[in-house]
C-alpha cells in the first residue's frame, strides 16, 4: 500500500511537470504575425489634411527569417483605405495609399538594408529587430487628400499591413495561394475621420 501510494504520487508529479513544461513551451513560442502597437490619424496644419502615426510589431516565421538570411528580399506594404460603413450591404472601400518597403540582408557587411520605395530613403541596421522596428514605424506621415464625401458621411480610414517575399519560384507561388506560411498579414485597424 505504501509503495502504491508513492508510485501514484510520483506519477502525478511527473504528469504535472510535463503539463507545466508544455504550457511554458507554448507561451515561449511566439506565432508569426503582424500586430498594430499604435495607430492614430489627426488633422494636419493645412485645412482638411490628415497625418498618421503607425507602429507595427513583426514576428517572422522561420521560413521568412531563414529566407531573408539566404538572400530573399521581403516586401512590406502598409495599405491605407477609405471605407464607408453600409448597414445593408458590404462596406465600400477605396484605396488611399500604399507605402511599400523592401528588406534585404547583406552577408558580407552583416547588415539589414531597408529601402522605402515611395521616397527612395534607405537605412542599414546591424540587427533584424532594429530593421523591423523602422520598417513598421510611420511618424507624421501625410495622407492623400480625401474626397469631399468622406467628411461627415460615416467614413473611416482602414489600415492593414502585409509582409511577403518579393518573388517566389513557380511551385511556391501555387502553394502560397493555399498557405499563409509564405507571408504575414495583419488584422485591420480603423479610425473614424476626424
């Protein structure tokens, strides 16, 4: 009886230890994703001009991280849409602006190079974390002029972000249609027009 009680207690402690290790392992493993840390739209100095602030957090998948280190170029898009809310049918959207950037790794210099395609600006970073932080940050970024029907008409600015390889070989292009392993896309955030 004493031996059976000791065996049961040992088995119970072993199971609790395995369960704890499993839960800690899942908490440590982060899922590949893009999350908005900050997003705001506010009036600019000119009448009916708007500025935005965006901060994104990127958690790359192993495929994207290894591909970047092996010469793959990653393309980032931050898409600003104008959206009108409809109660009966689908919401109406119109593309306002897409800000594109490309991220490369140069093995000889061991630097990550970030190029913003719309302005031609480029930066070099010693770490991937610094490059991803700069890529996901827009400060006081001007938005294009909004149409007159956007004001006082239940319109909002809807923003999404996408990170994907600049080009994929043919078999991967087909696979990318059915899997999100090859790219990351954020949930959208919305801001009512002030």
